[in-house]
């Protein structure tokens, strides 16, 4: 079987991708376009128009895909600016797979490093919260196991851990990220209240999880954040509870029983499961 036509097609496809993702107007773009024309053995108006159409379509896809994940960032910087941001990310961090729903995880760090956004340093953490919400929405489902909570009353808690809801994540921020995201998405708190918290320099720990099929975001205190981070890192319950006592600041003693009741009711804690011994040695 002659594989030369297939090899040629693969080379042309790779060259087209290079020409699409490289930043327009750059020296690299000129090289990529020249390589594409060479492989196509064509350098005419029709080829240039076709490439321009592909580039415009790619930008439109980038804008739609990123806005669906980061609506709050789009609101905060303005939709025209967001479109430019989406195009920049498209060229700096192009998709690595065909599913564009998996693209966009580089935006938080991209915002952190953007010199034009130094006056809005909270945008990176807001984007982290939005990406966590997006990931929670598509996380594999985990069925609740409510009878397993009885193990806490009858077994040594050492070696036991909580099964948390799909997509559970904790984001520690110097800014009121939970307030900002919820204000824009749900109106609670109000935009004015969220703005006041931002001006006051209020820090927040943001908790993201999925309640049933609904991604949720809430602000939690430092002890609760320490507990959940420890559990997410593979700690058992005694180790996770120890982590709550190591938080700084004036916090009341952590009431695990009250927290667990609220966590089960809110769909955050789904059950109790045993850990492997390898998880117990160094959860951090």
C-alpha cells in the first residue's frame, strides 16, 4: 500500500494548523504560511482567502468557547476586550485536543502574567474559580453512599476519609473571588456588595463542588478550607481535623459534627471510604 499520499496529507494538515495557531503578522506566521503554500504548491488569492476564512473561524470558535467557560471574566473586562483576550490565548496556548470544552485552563495564569491587567490582579483567581466550576460540571459522577456514614460511629476514624462530590476544589485567594463570581452569576451578593468587599481587600476561600448536577460555589472559612484541602490531598479524617487547628487567625473551634451535617445536606460529602495505607504517610 502506497502511504505517500497519506504522509503528504498529514504534512499539509500539520502545516495548516501551524498557520492557524501562530500569531498573525509575526515572523513565525510568515514562515508558517510560506511552508503551507509550499506543501500545497499554490500561492494564489484563493489559497490566501481560504486561510483567512479558517483563521476567522478559529477566532470565532475561541471567543465562543472561552466565553461559555468564563462569563464573569467577560463581564469584568468587557466583551470586546474579552474577544481580543480569547484570540491571544488561542495563539499563545492553542487547543491540544479536538474537544474545545477542554480548552481554556491556561487563562488564569495568562491573566496573572498580562502586563495590561496589573490594575486588576484579582482576575486570575476569578478565572480559577470559573474553570473549577466548568470542570465540576463535567466531572465523573459519584453515587452517594449515605449508609457508609455509620462507619464513623463504629470504626476507628484513622484510615477513613470522606467521599467528596465530583469536581470538589478549594481556591485560596487574597480577593473575594466567591463573592465576585456569585454576584455576576446569581446576583447574591449584589454587585455593589462584592465591589465593596474587593475595595476592603477581603480575602476568601472559594469552595467549588457539584450538588447533584448543579455546580456550586461558596465562600468558606480557613479551618473548613484546611479540612477539605487535606481530604483532597489524601488525608484521613484525623489528619484532616488536625489541619483545621493549624490555620492562622481568630477562628472558633472547628465543629466537625455541625459541618458534616451541612456538608451531607448540601451534597458535598457523599459517604465514607477507607484509604490505602500509602495515602496515610504524607498527605501533604
